[in-house]
C-alpha cells in the first residue's frame, strides 16, 4: 500500500493480495455511523466481503479510497454480493411471487402464474413437440432415460432447430419457454400429446392412475409452488448464462445442469426413496436414520426456519383428497411427529408424497420440480437480460504453485 495510504488509513488487514478495513474502521475514517456504512452497501456505493477468522464484514481499501475521494464506484471483478430481483421474496417462512403470497396463487394455474412471473399476457401454445422431434429425443435418451434426461435433451434439440433462438425480446423468450415446457411434457408421454393444461397433459406421463379434476388440480398446485424460489443454485446458474447473453435454451440448459444433483433436484428423489421405504414403519425409519447420524431426507431447509409453506399446502390438499395409496399421508404425519424440534417436512417430502400417493413413476417428483422451475429460470433470464452483461466474473484466488522469481 502506498505511503499516503499509511497516513490516511488505519492499519489494514492483508488477505489474498489485497488490503481490507473492518466496518468500524471504515465508519471512523468516513466520520459516519456503522449503520451508514451498511447503507452505502445497500445503495451499491460499497461492497462488503467476508474473510475467515475476521468477525463481521470488511471492505477493500481501494474502494474506501474511492468513497473518500468522491470517485464513482467501480465494483471489483465479479463481485455480485446481492442479486436484486422483483420476482420472489422469502420472508417469515412465507413465499411471494411479485408480491403475491404463493398460497393465494396456488389455485390460479401454472400457466397463469408463469405469465405473472414473466410479466407476460401471451396465451400458452397448445402444441408442444412434433412426432419426429419426440421420436428423435426418446431414441437418443434410450429406454432407461430419466424424466430429467428427456427434459434436458428436449431443450437441446429444440434449441438446435430454432433459427431464432438468440432473440431476447420478452415476448419471444416467454413464448419459447412456454413451447419448450409443453414439448417436454409431450416427450415425457407417449409422444401423441394430450389436450388441456400443462398439469392435465403431464398427469398421464407420470402415472397410470386415472386422472380426475381433483388430482390434476393437486399436480397444478405443485407446479405453482415450485415455479421459483429466489437464488437457488439452478437459478444462479441460469442467471449467469443470461448474463453472458445466452439464449433462453442456454439459460434453461444451465439451470438444468445445476439442478441435476443430489442436493438440488435430486433431493426429491432421495426423499421419494426414503418415504417409499418408510410407508409401513415411518417411526422406525426415522429412528434408524437418527441413530446412524443421518439427516432425514425431505426435512429442514436452509431458508425456512419453522415451516415450509409449500409443503404445508400440498400435504393439506393430499390429506383432504380421495384415492391413491392411503398409507402416504399418515406416514408423513408420523415422520413429522418423530422429527427433532428444529426439523419439519419440506417441499421435497411433499412432492414425494404426491408421487407415492398416486403411484407415479419413481422419478416423478424430480420431473415435476424441473418442469416447474423452468418457469422461474425464464423469469430470471428476462430480468438478467436487462442487467449489465457479464457481471458475474468472480476473481480467482490462486492457491497453486507459485512461478519462480526472475
């Protein structure tokens, strides 16, 4: 650090080749309260970071200098501490889409809620994939392909065949996303397509259980509840692709890539396996997992503290419906009763309960989740296309072999 810095600035913390000041040091230097420093952060004038072993936030010296000297802020490469969004709010164990409680939106239908997220009024296309495209995708996937594999293939094939795939105007992006979701449903089924809403078309793709308005309404609610959830891993991946100005196909592909793992989309499959094995002895299944020191699949959450509103609504609907496997709802209630005080069923377990109740294919919960979240990724892409491009450029901290001195 230059000599003038030494006279003007308190002793900094040196970390990874850069100098930092604590929040208290910055406040004293600027002659303001600590709360004002954080106000600068919220207004985008400064960027706070964390360093292991240091309590509280710290600030790069060169950025603080800029504030002192009145220079316009230039954010360090790739620093995006908070992604501002008008889409989804998680607050007090509640979930909101554009200011609407998701519980109040649940009966409005997946297509209408997707349009709300997209700020779009266009009608959803009734046609999805044509027979030739469906045959190509199903052949490429093979007989053992998961629903998620077929969805990813569908996105890639449709993108490769779309001469207008790089258009990013809102109407084209929304219309393309709606067609892709519909095409995914057709590919998951027998390829002939079925009339009706996405939920009505999806039902026969997942189970041989006869459909009914009550059952498809529950599937529709599940799609609404899982459409978006703030900055989960898949959503961040989708926004990075959009920041690089990738097409909506690239955005959906990026989201699906991050989604395809045991701690994101695959968590629903783990919950399905656990619940399926626990149907006849749920208390014993919980006790065994706790004895072995394992977490109970489909319980707890990194954001919600006491309840997952999505799980509560879906389980309430299942509890007041007829048909299907009668063991499922009592099993979930028994599991709830055996959980530690800080744990609770989350949406993964509720999706697993929906799938098991109506004897859906083993990967149905994950498939429903992926299709629903494609709506959210599209909404985030539309938002990100209006931001500064390539703003996600993290600065690497080199920890390898140092080059020899010359």
